[in-house]
C-alpha cells in the first residue's frame, strides 16, 4: 500500500505500509505538492533500503545522529560531520578518510592525522 497523505490542521502527514513496514509521520509543510514529493521520497528510500540493505541509504549525518543518541563522546564529531555531510556511509573508505584528514589538518604530522581521522561510527 503506497503512502497516503492526510491533513492535520494545516500540516500534511503521511501513513501507509511500505515493504512490510508501517510508516507514518509529518511532511512538515502546509503545501500539498511539497508533501506529496516528501512522501514519495520516503517511500522510495524505504524500498531502496528493503532491496539493497540499510547501508544503501544511510548517510554520515544520520549515522552521527545515531552515534550521539548512544551517548558516545562527540569531541571531534562536529568537524568530521561538516566534512562528510550527506555522503553515504558505504562510500567512505580508508583512502577517503586519509584525504579528509589531510584536508582538515594540512599542517599536521601523520601521527596527528591518524589520531584525528578515526571515524566514530
């Protein structure tokens, strides 16, 4: 069953079942066109996650939110999060982590970069 839109006050919400999961939530907009696009994106992401696995849609920002929610230390997380933004976690590899360390700390020694380039997720 595709996601259906309904209105609560002035704000549009969605609900329905996608890939066996019951979904419902707010589109956070009063514009029906934007709400329908939001619901379509959520539905598309859910199908992609169902067929390709959760790593196919998990961004670094989402992973950082999960990390914060677990109560882990976030001393260096903000700078790293600013660098990766919406990069998919599956696309982050050791070479790209090393490049991030060189970009973020251009004058640092290799020992410092190795300490700072540890991805916390």
